C-alpha cells in the first residue's frame, strides 16, 4: 500500500484584511507562504489538517479568507481538508463559514471524523466558549469510545487543539487540556497512532497512554520556551508539520517556514549516489 502524508497547519490566527497580530505579524502572508511551499513541492498530500485557532478573533471574514486561500491549494494537491476548533475560534462563525452548517448551538462541540486513504482522522473540539484552557465533555469521550471500537484499516490520527500534556512553561501549562487522564483511558490500547495538537506556539512531543503526542509549530508566531525566569515572551517565526505513515511507523517532522537563506540546493539523486559511494568505501 502506498504511503500516507498529512500536513498539519495550526494556529494561523487570521485577522480581517490589513490587521496584524500583536501589531506586527502578518498571518495572512505567513499562510500564503506556506501554501506556496506546499504547491511548489509538487508532492502528494493526502490531508490538510488545520488544528485550531484558525481565526484570531473568530471574525467570519477571517474564516472566509482562510477558506479562499486553503481550498484551491488542497484541490491541487488532492488533499482532504479537516478544520478543527481552537480557543480563539467562534463556533457559530466556524460552523457557518468553514463547515457550511446551518446555525449551530454554540454550547455543542464541533467534532468531526473522516477517513482518508485508510487512515481515520478524528477531530475533537476541546474548546469551551469564553475560556482558553481545554476540556472534553463526557459525551465526546463516549463517542470516541464508540469510534475506536472498530479499528480503521491503517489506524487513527486523533486531533485536538489543546495538548493533553503538562508543560514546562508555566503560562502554557495553565492552558492545557484538563482531564487528560480520562482521554488516556479511552485511547489506551486503541488503533490511535498519533495525537496531533497545536495551541502552545512551540514545537513539542511526548506520549499519552503510550501514544505519541505531537504539538505542531504555529503558523503565526512562536513563544520562547527558554525565556529568562519570570518572563513570558514571543518571537516572530513560523512553521508547520509533515506527518507521514511509512510502513507501520508514523513520523512527525517540523518544517521551518520563516524566510531564510538556502545553504545548498542539490539534486536528490546526486546526494543519494554520494551517500551510497561513501557507504561502499566504508565497507
């Protein structure tokens, strides 16, 4: 069976046209740059997963701009799109502008599930209106149990905005998913291969119930995980993630998208031949 590639874009924080995040970050430009990279790579992508905080203030116009940018590129790549709620998102506007739903009850989480090339993608809405920390309702966990009773052909990727993990940065730890132990009980022993999250504006990895948890780099800006004691600070810079199923291994790779000067750009075949020659000489 062929490989599987998922691209995770998280924390785009789009604002209405002309507005900058923190007065300095052009999140529209960041997103366009990454989409241009995906288009220019000319690689097959099975799914684009946008894992929350898609609009900075929940403005309907921001969701419309996001959709207008992302969907043509996804169509070119042949990729399915999964939009996931984050704490900066507004459920009513998110549902109407991205999911084409009729008016929704803002108190009801917007969970989604789809299967792409045999990989099941389960997206859980870990947000609570008016709060920035995360939680999952009992009904969401019950539905997750039901889904996971039947394994997917190539396993499951679980997506939620808030990481179900402690954090070494106090300000990040204060906004994590609460009740992670209950989620751990549900996913333990299941076919979940990886849990994808955003929210933290830093790249990280750990495990929950033995399942890898990947915190993807934000597309807007990053926080400093080694700030001086007593300080919380952010930096410009952004990236995204490539998630590959290679055989039975699911691999997460952080991709730096901040403009930088190329160090080298060589033909892949030439590099592989050079490596093969080195191996042969080494015996």
